[in-house]
C-alpha cells in the first residue's frame, strides 16, 4: 500500500492470515512503499511515522513490518507481478493482492484503465511460475450491527454499512473534526493531524516572509 493504514486495511491483513491457502501460524509482512508518489498523496516520511506508531499500538506478533523504498508506477496487473517478485525476494510465500492494484485512470475519459479484478486474476494465473501463492483481498465493510464483515455478508444480512471517503477524511482532518474510531486508529490520526498543522504553519510563515 502507499497510504496510511486504517481499520479496514488492518482487517484485510489479519483476515488474510486465515485464507484457505495460508497455513496456521503464518505471519503477515506489512511492506508499504515509502518512496515519492502522486502530488496529492501523503509524503513518504509521514506515512512511515504512521506505520511506526501503529506498529506499537497494535503490538500484534502475527504482523511484521518493513518498508520499501519504491515508488508506485500505477502500471496495473504487470506491476502487481513486480510487487509479487519483490516480496518473494523478501522471503514471502504468499502475496495479498487488492482489487484494482496499481490501477490508473484514462487521461482522456477519466475512466479506470484496468478492470477491477484484472490485477488479481493476472497474479493468480502467474503466481505458480514465481513459486508464490496469491491471496486476493476481501471486500471488507464496516456495519453498525456487526462491525467489520465482508461485503457479501453485509448484503445477505441486510446490515447497515457506514462509509467515509478518503476525500471526506482528509477534509475532516484539515477542519480538526473528530475521526470515528471505526475508520482510523487514533495514533495514525494524531500523526496526520500533526503533519497537517506543520503544513499550515509552514505555509503561513512562508507567505509572511515574502
């Protein structure tokens, strides 16, 4: 991933440890990219700080942490294969792959360039050649009645799904609004708020010096 880790991401990591093709006692390597990304992304050093505080907050022996000095190229399915090779070189036997991994949009139409499941299907098809196994990530949602469940479970049981978009989340951060605990970890939110405050004060001092 190239974003701060929120509750839904963490659910995906921990649930992946119980996938049918993962043996009991396995551990999950959380291995986010920390190089330069898109202009509107959170800087790598800030993301690194969010990972470090979260590592101590969850203190989960089944989750290991390392950081990849790499920039996402948004190259779709073939980049998914590249990431799988990189993780194999780090000693992994399985690779968790999300929907539309490394996806991008058309500069002409604004539509998604790749299909939602293209990267997952491509990785599953080629994983045996690499001596790896793919673990497609589930569609996890938060519900008022049962907390985090899979999307199909929520639909089958008519549960009320709560949503918070990334845009709305960033807006709430800038405005100093309370971030719901079901969406984000408090330690991560504190780091992001501190970063936002530094950016605001830095902009103010810069404009004042001109």
